[in-house]
C-alpha cells in the first residue's frame, strides 16, 4: 500500500510540475536559510558552555553607587582575590586574569601573541585541557603554557615542550620555559589567549607596583562557588568585606551625595555567570544577561520557514479543486478518510524531504560565504550536539506534519457527492488563504522596516562627527622590541622628508578598534575641592591634538618649546563641566602623585570610546617617554594608498621582524560597528528571502485565481472590458491584503525600532517615511509579481478562453 501511495504521489507531483517546483524551491530556500541562521544563533548561545563547571563559575564585578548613579566595574585591585577567598565563605576556587598581548621571540622569529596572565588555579577552574607536559600549568614565574596553534607558530614542526621562549617585559627580553601545551581555545569562548603566564610575571607597573594596594584596579577575577551556595547568598555575605576594604571610597561617596542601594550599600560585590558573559547588558549599574540578538536570529529563521509553509498550505488548498473528481472516485471505491489523508500527506512528505535535502546542500555549499559575510566562526561541527540535532529533527517533523497535514486533512474530509460534482466548498477556505497572505506580508514589511531602520542608524553612526579626523589619520600598534619613544624618534626621522606626511604623534590608547583588536581604558579618581572626581586618562606624545584633528576651544595644546608642559594637562569639555570652574585655565589638579598638573587647554568633546557610550570626562597628559603603544600619522588627502605604503615601509625598516598592523581611523570606527553591521546584513538577508518567498506564494495563487476566472475574464472582455480594468480587477483583492498587512506591521515595527534605538546615546530620529517606504517596497513587489500573470490573462483572446471552458 505504501508503494502505491508513493507511486500516486510521484505521478501527481510530476503532473503539476509548476506548483511542485515552486513548492520545492520555496521550501529549499527556507530550509537552507533557516539552517544557516539557526547555526549562527546556536553558536552564539553556546558560548562558554564547554567548561565542565560552567554552572558554578562566575566573574566578580561590583556596582558603585555614585552621585551620578550606579556604575558597574569588573576591574579589581591586586589583593582582592585572596582577601575574598579568606574572608567570605562559599569560594571553592578563585583566580585572577589579565589579558592583553606580549611580544614573543625565538632568535629572529618575533611574534605577537594574545596573552593571559593568570594564577595557577585558573586551569582547575576553567576547562582548557593540557595535551602535553605539566598538567598544572604556570605554577612557576618562569613557566608558560602555549596553545597548539601558538606552539606551531613559534617552533614549527619542532617539539615546543621544554624549549625556551623570550617574552618582552619591562623593555627587556625575559626567558621562559614552555612546560605545557594546551588544546586550542574553542571558538565559542569569551576568554581567549595564545600563551598563558603566571600572574606574578607581569611587568612592574602591573604587578609589583600594586602589591597590597586597594586603590588601583587592573585585572578580572573569576571564582567557583562551593556546592550549595547561591549567588544571592554569596553577594549578601560580601557586605562586610566591602565595608572593610572600601571604607575610604564609601565615605567619599556619602560626602559627595551618592545614594545607597536598598540595603544601604555604596559598593556591592556581584556575580555574573560565565555562561552570560557574551550577553551582558548594563541596566541600573547591574550586568543583566540579554540574549535578544541570537533569539532574534532564531526568530527570523522561524519566520522564513513560516512563510514557506504558508505558501505550501495556500498552494495545496488552492489547487485542490483540480483533484475533486479523483477524491470522489476514490471514496466511491471505498477509500476511507484516513487512507486519503495519508495519501495526500505522503505527497507533502515527499516535497518536504526533497526540499530539506536540497536545503541542507545549499547550507553546506554556502557556509563559507556565510561565515565571511557575517564574520562568524559558526559551523556544523561546533553546533552538532544531541540536543541540537534532536531539536532540529523535531522542528522539521512538526513543520512537515502541520504544513502538509492541514491541506491533507481538508481534502480527505470532502463529501463524496460534492467531490464527484467538482464542487469545492471548504468553509472559510478563502478566509484562511487571505489571512495567511496578510501574515506573510506583515512579516515581510516588518523585516523591511527593521532593515531600513538599521541601515539608517548604522549610517548615522558612521557619518557622525566624532570630533577627530577619521579619513586622513593612520594608526598602528608599536609592537616591536624597541622602546616606544625610541621607535617614535626613528619613525619621525624616516618620514621627515616625505611631503605627504603632515604630522606624527603617539598615544597609549587607540581610537576605535585597530587591526590588533585591542582596546583599553584607564580611569582615575582623585580629590578635588572636597569631592571625588573620576576621569579617563590618556597619555600622548607631542602634536597629538594636531595629528588626530582635535579642536582646541580654550587655551592651547602642548608645545615642545615649553618644558613645563610635562606637568600640564589638556581636558575635554565634559571634564571641564565636571570641574565646574569659571576660570578653567587657572585650575590645578592633584592626582595623588604629589605633582600638581595645570590645565592649559580644553578640547572639544570627541568620541574616544565606542559609540554606544556618551562622552566621558577625559584628561590628556604629555608623556613622550612613556609606553605609548600606538602611533598616529596624519597624511595628505591626495594619495592615501601611497602614504600608507610609505609609513609601512618606514616601520619595516625600524622593526623588520614586527608585523605592520596599520589602518585609517575610519576603518577602526567601522570595526567597532561590527555587531550593528552584522545585524543589519542578517535582517536585510532575511527580508530579501521573506519577500522572495512571499512573492513565490503570491505568484502561485495568482496563477490559480486567473485559471479559475478564465471564463469570467473572457465574458468581461467580450462585453467591452479593457485590459487595464481587467488587470485592476484581478490584482485589487491581493493589493488590499498587502494594504492590511502594512497597517498591521507598521505600529509593531515602530514600537520595536523605538525600543532598540534606546540602546544608543547617539541615534537617528524615527520617521514615518521609513515605514511608508517599507510598505511601498512591499506593494511594488506584490504588483510586479501579480501583474506578470494578470496582464497576460487580460490580453488573451477571449474566444480562446471561452472555448477552453
């Protein structure tokens, strides 16, 4: 019997080649897109899940209650971890972590590696398996652990274990011994590194200078809670700990008018699960997990599948009139409802299985372009788990059963006499079809609206005046062996006779995100006229404001002819407002190092941090002999490529073994907008697929409607109806449905767009024209789709239509 069902199903599908193709095409595209989008979302949701004790591992952060409101922070002072473990019950294991980059060398082979300075307990807390060597890495100050990838980079095919590698620390090469080789860090890890070193091996300014100090924070702390201890219990038990060790900060907060939380605390230690590190959103000074983005992607995948399934249901119901006599004959010969159901459902099953296989093939061959387009490392391998596979099979089975079973159920319930007479009277059939078309186009208009809002917001941020010169300034990390100030001297000498080089400077932080993908923040608090003031700190070389294009609106910049400028500072407008002085240029700041710094200038506010933050107070220091970290070169606008090559050539002469990682500041800004750009591309792609699938369904329905109304079209044409009137008659019903979809989708799109834009301090103004444009786009595409068939039908010879009938 099953063989007979399959044979009949195949014949039926082959007979209706056009509709079979449209169904298979729509479902294949939907399955392929849904698989790739789901892979992307599941990969994002899987971050840090691979750790064996992931449920019990937390990052420690604190909420400080200040006069400006609650502020979160993850940076901790050096004695913090040991004191927390000793004084607060419930800590099973604890470790410090300071990430960054180090310069490693073996002879002439010089490589920049992503580093992690950690306590030995780090490897018993996190699951980063050792494949060779000491199973307890970095227990000694001169020991390092390399990932397999880093070991291969440094030593090639040679055995790395037991070998020596030089690390550039405190302006000198320090030898370390490779005692452990680690399995490569999984892609779905927030904590990434190539080389791990003992926490005590850090440079002097990061470790030794801060021993015993609670007033300087520079690293993260992770812990594992003891069994039976909840996060709420632990956070509550840290109250006395905070009162003891942050006594001065608390007194300052009270004095300055800060309001405590509901428990009377001015500093609250909190825990954030490592499973939530990839989804942090700050609300009221707390790190709140928000998985909106991956769930949004899963939602788009579901909507695409829904639209394709709606097409399938509509097409099967609409073309059922062509099989009425077959149904009646089968019922007359004794076929029961269940037999007819399984026959029609079997046809649907064949279509779905074929489409699923083609969709899997599409997703496989498009995986690499997908990864490149969306800047993701998601792949089939890193989402292949029993839970995900079972969920995928269950979802596909449910979609097949509902989308294929509903039309089969309607057809199997038809009465025998009505079927033999060729009369189709499915109660509410058109209502169901029309409702599903409205839902389809509502989803499409919603996605188009979201795309337009995202594109406009992205362009708004890209074109925003950031307060510095983005287009003509080249930046790159000073990643060589030479001291930074010496490297800068050599760079100036190399480029001094190049007319396209306008000016050169350096700073200890980047603007935007450079090719090395590192950013850092230095914040200092100090007493000023009886209150606490916090400021971001930036150390620079001479000519920094002139090189990056900062506008001095009061006073002056640093000058080489004035030696006293080494104890002077330039501040931004926000810092000037924070100090609240009428004569700001006569202000002196005591930053706690017994040196009074004079304010000599005020620069216009510029976005020195990411664009999802408002401009904060900034104090700029002249420290040409410090570790500057980044060079900035302003070039003439005439030949940017040539200037880039000149700077690259100069750097390769100065540091021949160091990689040149130069990029213009506008490229750096674009990197900070990677998430927004990926989201925009994702929703744009979803919108295009949704529109294509909606049009496939609309085209198929229009074919059937025209076929069913062929006789009516012929009669109307005989009695004088014009082509335009017939076209309007045939398209008006469908266009009404698109209009209803627009009215439904627009307020929903407006609401969600408004909510999303609240995440950005700098945002576009929502305009009704954006949503009107989405409606017009959907309407235009719908007209184009329907008109292809309706105009052809209206122009056909009426004699042929009537003769056919």
